DNA sequence: AAATTGACGGGTG
DNA sequence: CCACCCGCCAATT
C-alpha cells in the first residue's frame, strides 16, 4: 500500500470524537488535495479492516454523503452520540464541528 | 496490463 | 440554490 493511503488512514483515525472532517480535507492533510477519490475508495474497502471512524467524514457542504439509508442512519446516530448536531437536511454546521488539525 | 470503481470537489451557467 | 462537467488517484477486478 502506498504512503499516501497510509497517511489518509492515519488522518482519519486522528479525527477526535465530536468533530468531523470533509473528504477533501482529509486528502489535503494526507498530502494530496487531489486524491479525494482515493479517500472515498479507502472508506469503501478498508474502513472495517483498519477500524476507521468513517462516520466523522462528511462532504464539503457538511452533508452526510452516504446513499444507503441504513448506513446513513447509522452514521447520523453515531455523530449524535458524540453530540455533533445534524439539521433537518442532514447537514452538520462545519463552522462548529469541523476538526481543524494543528498544523505542524 | 487495462479498465473500473467510488461515501468528492470546484468551477460554471 | 441546483444541475452538470471534468479532473483525479490507486486498490481491485
């Protein structure tokens, strides 16, 4: 597996409880803002194996991006358990809940 | 070895 | 705000 992929996994694992990150932000932290698609792919294939808190990922608009209803509900449930608020449109207020990693 | 796959993002109209 | 287009990366098939 490539370094980039590892960094993506690390980045996701480092998202603290009660906060969320966008897919693009993860790609950026991992060193390649253009590798968003790969982030998505990782979630599909490796989220179980690497025990990733995938529920802390939302798209750039702050929406929960899962299509499958059950999985989406599961994500919302988990977020709410961490006191992340979700509005009627299934959106999270990024201003309040987005995790901004310490740069260094 | 080539094609496919994805839970995306930014720009445009 | 919505709809569409196209660029992008690497694990899998």
